[in-house]
C-alpha cells in the first residue's frame, strides 16, 4: 500500500499488510489499558466525587453531564466523557491523586474510538475515525492517531506530545500495540463492514517512531 496520502509529522510511514490471525494474536497479547472505574457519586451540592482505592477527588461536574468511562492504571488517571446537552463536550484524563486534568483533542463528533498503552508503558495512543466514505463533506481526513510519550510513575505530568497520524484512505476500527514501537490496526476502506461482509476488513502493522 502506498502511503502518499497519509501523513506523519516526522516523515514517511512504514507499514505492512498482515492477516487477521496475526492481528488477533497481537490483540490477545496486548496488556489491558482501561480497567473498571472506581466509584463516582454526585454530592448534594452537585459536585462529583471520584474514588479509586484510597484516592478521592471532588470535581465540580455533575454526574448527569460527565460519565466515568474507566481508569487508566499506567497514568493513574480517571477517564471522563463529558457532554453539553446531547453533544460531546470534552474527553478528559483526571489524575486520581492530584486532580490535575488533561483535555484530549479530538476531530470527530464521536470523540476517540479508543486508547492503548504500549507494553512497557513508554507510549499511549488515542485513535478516532469517521465511519463512512463521505468524510470530505465535513472533515479534512477520515481517521487519526495521536501518541504521547510517558515517564513511568509520573502520571499525567509525565506525558509528552509524540506524533500525529492522519489519513483520508481508511477508517480505523481497532488499534492495538504489538511492541513499544509498532501497532496493529483493523481498518476498512469503504463503508463499515457488517457481519455479512467482515472479510472487507484489512489489517495493517504500522511502525511508530
């Protein structure tokens, strides 16, 4: 596959086509990134209390506007999805000890499709896609993947901007780490396949600098 329509901010992409069996093996071996959330309680004054182990935070958001999506052990952070009315407003990571917050950038109305931490916890990636080929009517690309480098034990304070990959060629259904420098992706080039045409998925292995 030619990579001329794909961009990476430090140069040319390197990827190869793999088969479904390889992708499933990589997915099975990949460490879990998000665990079950601790607890969330709306206090009488409308504030939101988050708990994880012995750590407790009080946030100003109401439970009906922010949903606790999970916990990211590698960052020791809660993953919050917040709404303004019926529309997605912010995606945030919140440090469980300090309350420090990080807004996650996203291109598409539905936010990120997923996040994954590399096996040795050196990088974290976030990916999202638009799910139909008519993306050009609303966006300048169809899918993106953003990486951050991590400093072990530093939580959100140890995150440093890595690289951004954007493409107009395909949508990403799933992304998993193979090792700390490469990922495997499940993608599709036309409409999103269903159970009857699942064979239309393509599997790629992509080098991440």
